[in-house]
């Protein structure tokens, strides 16, 4: 059996692509926000927020200066995002984004960030929220009706449950989440999948086994609620040799425009104890898009999702057994 392991380091969501240069693979990538430290105040053991689903990405209501705005929940980006028009409407000061010279940060428009004095999510308040500024077209072309995105820098303060069956997002204080009985939140057949954030501060990187005939590839990718499609680097095609779907492929909107994708089928994709039979996965047609690797909502929407950032544990509850099933 032909087997090759890939350790992949990038693809921070559909809305934003932080592309690491070839020279920096394996190094830690962080952004230093020097003006204020983010502080979360979480008065209740848990807070429940309804969400809408746009392009299968959860979108919640947050408050900034007592005014409500729509922000997506994006587990695939380390840092929260805000549209340029909203940042200007809020009269926020724009700061130049400082990052090491050996990194290439690919963001539509100028490289800037702003600091929200306070963002309210349910009963929780997060002060000094640093948001990377992206052009409005990034949100509009993605089909996600949001003015910003909550990234891992905010989400990691909580233990998070995304209930796609009832469109509820529950945010627990991490200490209180320890007492949560998974059966009480509807996880009757939970699938536990450990994740790592070894390359980035707040990302959820999970390792998958892909099988096609006698070929076997181990690949790491982001659990990405901000991405509509599951995308792996083109180099995997050479080893795995998946079955192509005979059409013109698809396009995926990123901060740098539309990336054309090959659409393929593989025999089996295993995530922990769960097996996807004959799933569709995508590959960039251009090999220069090497940093795009994420498991998107085309596969994740089959589950309710529980993310424990403190324990580095992803727990999944299948909600569509007719199309995917565990072995």
C-alpha cells in the first residue's frame, strides 16, 4: 500500500486566507496587537445564541456599542474579521498590521486592523477585540450576509456547541463545560476527535486518512465553519489518484478572488472513528495555492459540533446518517 503523510499549514477560512510562504513552513505564525489586551467577561455558565445559516456557515448577532450586527462563526481563521465599511461607520482607528518580513499575509485591500472597545455575544462581553480589516466584497462574494467574523481569538475563550439541527450556538465558560453531559445536549453517539493547534494559536487542525484503491494519505486540515467546501492541496492528487468528476469544477471565493477547483471523489475518508464513504473533495487547479486545506461545511454540516479548546477535543454528533455513516 502506498502511504504518505502530509502536515499542512494554512487555509484560514473562506473569508480570509493567511498564506504562509514556503520559507516559513513549520514556524509559528502570530500577529502582535500591541495597543490593548483582549479580555473576556463571561458572567453566566452558558449563553445560548440563535444562528442563521448562510452558505451553511453559522451567523450570529453580536452587539457593538449597543447596536446589533451579524458576524459569522469561523473556526478556520485565527483572528476575527470586520468589514471595512463597518469599521469606518464605527469610526474606529485603523492600525497598520505589523508582521514578520518572512511571512506573506494575503488579505484583500490594505493590511490593517482595528480594535473594538467592546463586543457583546449573548451575556458575554469581550473587551479590546482586535479585528483584521477585509474589503466588503470578501463577505458579499462569499454569499455570507455578515459584517464580520468571530475567529479563534474570540472562540477559544469558550467551549462551543454548534447545534445545526436547532440552529443554536451554546457558549460555555470552560470550567462549567466540564460538567456538561453530552447526552443532555443531544450527543447520543458522540465521535471524539482530538485536534492540535501546534502551528497556530487558535486553529483546530485534525488529521484525516484518505483512501483510494491501494493508496493511503494522512493529511491535516482545519475544521473550518467559514468554508463552504473541503479543499486539500493539489500535490495529494499525485499520490492518492482520486476519481475526477467530469465537469468544469467549481470556484471558491477567497480574499484574493475566485480560486478554481478540481472536483474529485475518494473511496473513503476517515476522521477518528467516523468514515465518510465516497466523499467529494476539491483541489486547487493552481499549485501556487498550496496553503488552502480545510474541511468545510459540505462535510461538517452533517454533524452537530462541540469544540473544547482547552482539552483540544472535537466532538461530533451525526445528524444526517442517510448520507454519511460511521463504521
